[in-house]
C-alpha cells in the first residue's frame, strides 16, 4: 500500500501540454505529484485525504505572466483575486517597473507609484525582496522581472533624457546582480514618461546583460497604437542586437484607426519567429487600464475612472460624465483627476480574438489591484478565457486554453516543475467545472469572483475551496532556472 497526502480521483485531466484530456487520478505527497493516470484499486493507496473530482477538469494551476502585484503579495498575501481564478503563480515587475532593486529616495513617479505605496518597504537589492517573499509567503508563487524604469530612477537625476554611458553601466550592474540573484529578466515600458526618453541604443546597452543568463527582454512597447509596427520592429531589433529573446506584453492594436492591424503585427511576429526568439501575451478584453493621463482617453470610445487621488468619489464613473458635470472637456477633466487610473475602451473584439487564438500567445491579466473599482480582468481573466472564448465561442479547445495559461508560460519563463502535470512536478492544481466556469466580474461590478472554480492548490496546499479562500499561504518565490 502506497501512502500519499492527497489522492484526486475520477478527474478529467488536462495536463497543460496541449494534449487531449484523459480520465485519471493524481496522487500528491507534500508539494509534489508522485503519480498520475489510472491509479487502479483505491485499496492500493492510503491517502490523508481523497478528493473526488466527479468528472470535473483537473489541470495545472494557471500562471499569470504579467501582473503588477509586486507589493500586493506582501500587503494582501491571500491574493484572493488570483486564487479565485485558479491562478497559482504570477510574474511581477512588468512594464518597466519593479519593486526591486529600488535605491532611489523621494516620491515615486507614475506608474510605479500606482504599484507600490510610497510609504511601503523599499528593497535595495532583488535578493532582499526575494527573501521577504520566502519569509512572509503569499498564497501564490511569485517570480519577478527587473524594471528598466526602476533602474533608470536609481541611476539618473533626469528621466527626461537618454542615459549616458555611465548611467547605462550603472543600470547594467544592478540588472546583472538581480539576475544573479534569481530575477527572470528585464522589463521595459517606454510607453511611460519615466522611460520614454530612452533610446533604442540605451535599451540595447542595458539588455546586453540578458544573454549571459538566457533571460528575456519583456516589453510594454513604445507604442501600441498608430506606430505599433515601428514599436514592434524596435523590439525585434533590440533582441537581435542584444542577443536575447523578446516578449511582447499585452499585445494590442489600440485606437479606432488601428483596428484590424493585428493581421499585420502577428504576421511580423510569425516571420520574426523563424529567425529569433519571440513570444507574446494578451488580455481577453477590449479595454485596457493604465494611468489616466496616458493620452489613451483620446483614442478610446469610453473611459471609466478606476481611481483618483484628489476625487476618490469618481471611481467607477465615466470620464465623459464627470467632464460634463464639471463643465469642461476631457483633457481638463483628466488634469483635475490625476494622479488617477482609468479603463480605456480602445481595442476591437476581432483583434482580441485574433491575437488570443494565435498559437504562441499566452494569457495574462495585466492586473493592478489599486483602487476600489479595478479593471474586471483583476478577478476575471482566466475564467473568461475558459468560459467565454473556449466554451461559448469555441475559439479554441479547452485543452489549448489551459495550455495558454500553464505549459506555455512555464516554458517561456523557464519555471521548472510548473505548468504541466507530471510526476515530480509541483502540485499546483486547479479543479474546475467546464460547463459552468466563467468570469463574473464586469466593468460595473469588477470585484466579483468567478464561478466554476472549485478548488485550487499551491504546492500541495489548498488555497481556494467552494467560493472561499482558505487562508493558507504556501506560495514561494520562483527564481530563474
């Protein structure tokens, strides 16, 4: 008789590889899978707990490759918005902004100020943040990219210009140290003011460190609207000249004039993949979310205010309604509302579906928890893909949907032992009802857990069950393999 901690019986197993599902069982001891498949006579196993999956899907826990929960994993460690969706691992430090290494003093610029509290802890080295996550774990596993914008803030006295050779060298040193301490790679956000003045040469100079670690250049590109093709070409150039893989964050074609251009951008990516390492992720929504004064309100058909420091009562209201109430235009309303965040309806559903169904696209939330009225993607991204796009629309199979959330990001970011169900892999697991799973969060009521996510386990410990967080916090820092 074999002794295990948990025995999952009667499951429809989708293993994260993209392969067809199969009926079977999974045995877990401590934090690892020790057996899976047809495990035969229950009498051959002695389990501390047996979970009858009753024909529901048992899959690897979902991996969110693009989040902004750098500080949230410390301040809100139960991470209910994530585990309620089946997410068991996240990657922070995106869009060029990371909580570490942060040596700069004084007020923080947006959007970094939207991700971390200026009064919160600052970590001068990535290893300090890594060790804090290990000592005070969250419910989810956390990996982290190093933000180029954060490195610029540390190295430069004026973010409105290109870095000189000495400043590039200083950024390289901090990046090299962080990579040596286990960070996954470098993220950039040249769309945002703190890094907008960075030249292509500066980005190549800093990124040159990445090839020594086989680490990725992950980017919120300089433009996702009218100059999206030029921005994509710059990204590919940086990868070629720095000798590293590139990854396009939350790929989109923003603004009415650019609807339909995903046919062009995906063609460029597909062609480039024949010659260099290129990947991408996207969100399953036609609306994005970022700083209210990003300029995107001029491209959007609708804008919802999610947070305003001077006018918190406007959270959840349409920008156009607030501007009309104040008797001013949208630009003037934005100036009065900032510092603020907003939701921008700027994409076309056909582009969303085209990008989402591209075989090499993985799913991300781009989640920011700040404010009382966040984008519904914070609570709904992964069940939306399963319930709306896979089950309802048939955009792809349930197996492919799971692969885009598990095996694909795990391989892309080299998260060993995660993303697929196999013997000796970590027991990050989600049980869901494929006939009922769907997002419940909406633009009007965004803080609502999804339906159909039955149970979630992180490193063999249950963190979500029947609509409630268990309070367990078994997450770990995930380091570059």
